[in-house]
């Protein structure tokens, strides 16, 4: 999808498919007012809610409802916009849409209304993305954070950081122009202190953005282990309902089962998997293959062990992982994703606990709990929050995406390179160039510097009516 540089008038149904009390057809573009006149048989007042009859090309009544006309540039898209709010039946809405199209509009692409708002400077890219994030919010905290981003909180921080970088860059480039003066602007303390303060400011925003990314995307957790270790019971305990079938028969779970839960505002996607063991059963082998795939892609792996049968220590962990086909977790840094969960402590009459297992090369968190009695489940919930570094943001949090984090990390790298130049060779041109690249990275976040391909990818994920 390319940028919406055409002058077409676009239309779309802006409410979900199906039957409902109210359905909305949205129109935007230069033909909007003439379309309104044709369908309504009168000239609607700007920003006035009319209760009106809506007619087809043969003057036959289609529907009656609320009609609002928003003349540009004071509209969502910055263009003339018409909203037809009729009854929510799919047949009625389709008929309305066909009449709008007959009058000269074309069907909008996904996200094209928001895209036009961005093109017409009604909002920046982070605010446009926040619209989709608000619609997709899976918790109250995520919705509040998305609304703060939509109101410009994230953009304000990025723009202030960018302004600081520009100011320092101008100062450094001025020092290059006056390099023959007796004062060396690059060696004085003010320049270094200012750049260090900018890096600290970047780190602060980056930490908030990481929280915002967790709020938006959540954490993927896979429960893995031998058959009958209690994986499905643990999923049910975390979900607070009987999401998975639980029996005493080993190998009950043959496929992956995903359940989404919410831990104090943090979305967690938990996957129950087939028990890991050698099997000749075709269906079970496919379940194990899917389990291994889910494990490879998880943020966190909960290795569930039946404490009433198996005794696994950090020293015996390699052989245990190899036995169940998870030897790839022994590769460099893979164990950092692993937590050992000792289940069925109710049988052993032990108390729940959380301990850090350490040896000369590894450190793994272990938790003792009972999925059956739910003793220790709160310890596990807190552990999952700690793994992601998540804390409820309260006031001042904003939603963020992976691309925002990537751009900020690249900006930080350029800022650190600039600082190293200041402390080392003091090449002013190289310092200024690093600051330029850092500012450009930040511009990718707000859309100041963004390729058409990226914009197309972003807006194509939106709802058609937005």
C-alpha cells in the first residue's frame, strides 16, 4: 500500500460486521458534500446532528438515522467527512455503502481514514497507531495508555528529545565554523554534560516505552514438561477456569492450547503443550512438534516437573532437558528464558517457595507450587511480572510498539557514539553526524522520517473503517 496521495473520495462501514442497533458508514474526500446532498435531498449544516431520511438514486427510502457533516480541515481526516448513522443490519449498511459508491466514492483500504489524518497533519504516526492500539486493548491499563498516546504524550517526549539533540547539533556545528577561535567548544564541559543528559533522557523514555510495549503485546509463556506433570492443571489455575481438559491419563493434551490472562494490567499469553516424550503415535508426535515450535518462540518457558516423581537440580537439568528433547535450551543464553516449576507439593506436604538456583555458569528461578490447590500461584504470577520487568505504569504511561523500541535503541547507539567521539578524538564533524542520525531515528517514530513501505505496513493492519 502506498501513501494516500490521490484525491479520491473514500467510504467504508465503520462498525463491526453483524447485526446491531446502530451501524455507521463513513465518507471522506472532495465529493463528500455532493454525496450528502444526493442521499439526503438537503444541504446538511456543518457539525450538526440531523435526524434525516437517506434515499437511493431512485429517491426510494433506504433508512432513517443521524447524519453529521464535518467540513475540512476541521475533521478527523482533514477533509470533508460525512457520517451516516443508521440501523445496524448488514443488508441496510451494504445498501448505503453501494449508494455512496454509486455517487463517486471508492471503498477505503484498511486504515486509510487514519492514513489521511496523518498525511494532512491531523496527528503524527504514534497517535495514528494509538487508534488501532486503543481498539485492540485487552486491559483497562492498556486502554488508558493508548489514549494517552493518542493525546500526544509519547510524541511530546520524543519531540522534546529531538529538540535537545538539534540544539546540541547546532552548537557543535557552530563550533566547527569557528574552529580558529581560542575556545575549543568540544572540550569544554558543557557539551559533554549536555550529551550525557540527553542519553539519560533517552534511557528514561526507553524504559517507559518498554513498559508500553509489554502492555500492547503482552508476554508469551509456554508450559512444557513430561506427560502428566500437571501442565493443563497449571493453565487452569492461572486462567481461573477449566480451559484445558485434565485427566490422570498421560498424554491427554495433543495440541497447543492458548489462554490469555491479565496480571495487574500485563497481558500474558499462556500456551499449554503436549507432554514431551518419545512416542510412535502419529497424533502425539505432531502435538510434540507443535510444542517444540511454541517453546522456540516463547518469551518465557515454564518447565513443569512432577515433584512427587522427579528430582531435578541445576546439575541434573542438562540430562533432564536432553531426555525430553529440549537440549537446545542448553545453548548460550537460552536458559535465561527458563523457569523451573516444581508441581504437586501438596502430595509432598511442602510449602510454596521461590528460590534462585545458581552454579558457576547458570542461574535459574525455581518455584514450588501446587496447581491443584493453587498454593504458590501468586508467587508464579509475580515472577512472570518480574521476568518482563513490568510494573503498572499508573499516571503518565503510554502505549508503544516494537518499532518504537528499535528506533529508540538505534538513536541511543548514535548518541553513545557521539559521546565517545567527544571523549576521544573530538572530531566535531563525526559528532554532528551521529547526532543527525540519532534525530532521524526519532523522526521514524513520529513519522517525520518514514518510508512509504513502512507506512503501508502500519496502516494496512488497521480496521477498514479507521
